């Protein structure tokens, strides 16, 4: 697996492996590019897999001012430019699914297919108690002086489907502990105020909706509503997984992805 930077201001860190059609992985609001390490070995046998750290995440640089998703979309374009590709399959988890939809709205000609994993309608569209729970568990403690590592374990336990899955919990705690506090706070604000539900009916590429059976943040019922809005989309539930399906049940996740993408090989 190789690593490099794309774009200039800020520098965006990516890791990549494999050959073939470009397959881009977009992590969630508490993640980074390493979240896909259990998926690369299988999927890179058939695709040029690329995972990034969103601006202000992981090894990507922080930035001045508020987070604008238009800037994130331009960052994503830099991956296409680096690999000299005109189209890509995009896999987005949670916020990554939001970014995938926003990117599709601006550049539908660059998207060959999409996989929307544990995706929401926009965090601001959650039920009020879920919004309050999200803010109180993530943003409020940080504003009161705590660091991401201080909230990593309780947030992780609220997201995983099986608390006995120690490997997944360890990976997610490590992921959240690496968050850049200020960038994370700005990303929460942007994600809470950016809506993309109007895009679902416009999507006209092969799309797979994946969700964990035990996801309480973006439950199967929500995923099914998204599925109904996207014409000709496919819908599948990953067993024994919560919100981070690719980490909690990578074997099932990789199988579903390959089954979906096999028509492109």
C-alpha cells in the first residue's frame, strides 16, 4: 500500500493499492483513511483503491476558516487528476455518503457507481433526541475542554453493534483519538447544516445501500427510505454490525461490495 499527498492547500493524504477502475473510499465524521485497511486487501485485487483523509483529518492538513463542502468536493477532484481518471466508483460511509452525494450533484459524469453505507439524510434531519445525543456526546465535551481521545470510547460504544467485538472497538477508539479537535468541530457544524436528501431522487448511476442491522444512528429503516428514493438502487443489511459495517463485519462487507461491482469487470 502506497501513500502520497494530492492537492496543495491543504495537502490531502491518500493511500492506494491495486489496478483497474478507480474505487474511492470516503470515511465517516470520526474516521480516517486507515478505516478501510480491512477492505483494501480484497478489493484492490480488482480495483485501484484509494482512501483519503478528509481535509483536517488524519495526515491531511488543517485549513483556515469554516469547512465548506464545496472545498471538499474540489479536494476529491484532485484524486481523479492525480491518477488521470475520468470516472470512479465511490464508497462513502455516513458523512462519506453525504460527501459522495454532494459530489455526484456537482459532477455526475465522474461517478460510475456509488455505495452509500450507513448514510443519513443530513445530520440536521435526525430526530431531535438523536441530534441532542449527537451534540452532547461529541461537540459539547470538546467545547468544554476535553480532547477527542477522551470521548473516543463512549462514542465508539454507542456506534458498534456488538460490544464484544473488541477488535472493532479498538480500531474505532484509535480512529477517534486521532481526530484534529478544531477541524472535527468545524466538520460537525458543516455536516449538521448541510442537507443532501434532495439529491437522492436525482441519482442515476448503479447504487448500493448498505446498513448495519444494529445501527442505531442511521438504522435500517432510514437506509430503506434512502433506497426507495434512489431509482433502481439495491439494498442490503450487514448482520452483526452497527454504524461501522466495513470494520465490524469486513468479510460480509467485502463480499457485498464485490457482488455489486462485479458487473463492471
